[in-house]
C-alpha cells in the first residue's frame, strides 16, 4: 500500500474540491481504485503506487482550477482525469497498442482498460464484460489489427449475433447482406476508426478481415486468426458453445458483452453468463470485468449507466420486472 499527502492551504476549499456528497472525489476513487480522505487539514491518498501518483496529480490540478475559478464541476473532474490518464499511459509500463502505418496510436485510458489489454496480450481466450462505452470492442479490434501487423495471425474475424434490441428489422428492403448490415455496423465502425477505408476494403477483398453474423460460424474451424464476438450477451448457450469450438490452431478469441443489456427472450439463458461460470477453471481462459469508471464516452454516459443500474437495483429489491 502506497500513501501520499496533499497539504490544503484553505480548509474551507475541501468541500468544493470534494464536491456535493463527495461526488468529485468519489469519481476519482472509482476511476483509479484509490482511497481519498481528508484529515487534519490535508488530503490523504492510498492505494497502488501508480494510481496514487495519478490521483495526487488529479487533485492538485483540480485545486488549481478551484483557486482560479472559485468552483468545480463534474466536467472539470472528467477532463483532468482523462488528460492525466492519457498522458501517464504514454510513459507507463503499458506500451501503446501497435497499429498499422498511418493510423493513430491507441492507449488504454483507465486501469480497467489496461487490465483488459494485458489479458488479451497474455491469454488465448478472453472475456471482457462491462457497460457501454468501456472500450470492450474498440480495444479488442485494435489488438486484432496490431496482431495482424505483427504477423502473429493471418486473419481477423469479427462476429455479432443478429438479435434485435426491441424492434423488428425484418421489414427492411434488400438481400440478406443488406438485412444483416445493421447488426454488423458497430463492428465496422470500430474497425474504420482504426484503419482507413482503403485498407479496410483491400483487407476485405483479400479475406484478411471478415465481418459476419454469429449464425454463419457454424461448421467452420478458423486457424491463425484473431476472432472477436461482440454483444456476446445475446448469444444463446448453444450458440456460445458453437462459437467457442470454432477456435483453430494459432487463434485467439475475445468475447465482449454487457450482461445488463440482454435482448434474448426471458426464458432463454445468455451464453455469456453461462460461459463465465463454466470456463472459469480452464487454463488459458481469463475474464476482465470493466466498470462504469472505465467508460470513456461522453461524461453523461457514466451517469446514464448509473441511473439505469440504480433503477434496476430498486426493482430487484421490490421483486418487480422492468
């Protein structure tokens, strides 16, 4: 356990620095996994050494903003956390994800994302579970492109179940490719954020990158590939078994999903939930649980996720359904 102390010149500044009901300091605690307390006119930070150093830097910069502006807002905390976390990721023990030439470098931005990327580097079967916006799919796709660059694999396969989130798409015009395209769009978007359109088109034509619905995996064995299953909470138990057993020699599988957003019929068990329990003792398998503090989308996404989780918790206590 590493500890640091920050002197506070004006004790009355502690309340606006910590925020109403400690909302600012709670955000720092959740994001960095540290303990932050105030005693005897000073702020005490304890936890992992790197996290404590980051939290100390965040608090010192927030103190400066408070002195300059006379107030702090949630956006200030988010801005400072993101800026310092990104800066520290460049110089930390976590190297950037090596991407193809002419593409921007990508860095994990939170402790949970660092753990997720390390798990992908060191295991052949990885489950990444967490709420929307935590980078589950984006970081997995970035690692897949990096593996392609390093020639540790020969192919990237991006897979998604074609499960409708509360509305039917059966009426959409077009052939089967046009009908399944909406389901695959999030994977394509993640990929096109990392490599340019011409590269993507060339790789698709050469069958180096394949984006397909989960049902199309049946009967295949895929060797020397980086295979990603997105929205895995919407795979049934049978589909998950089918998908995982497609893994061939020299392949790596990343399964990404959010168990709070299951769109399967109520009587059907999620293959993601089932597999997390079944596979936990298998050598070569690991799972990483990402939290709302790992969300790197718009700052409101964290508050939105928290609001829905709080509502779900109240309903569970009352024994009612959403």
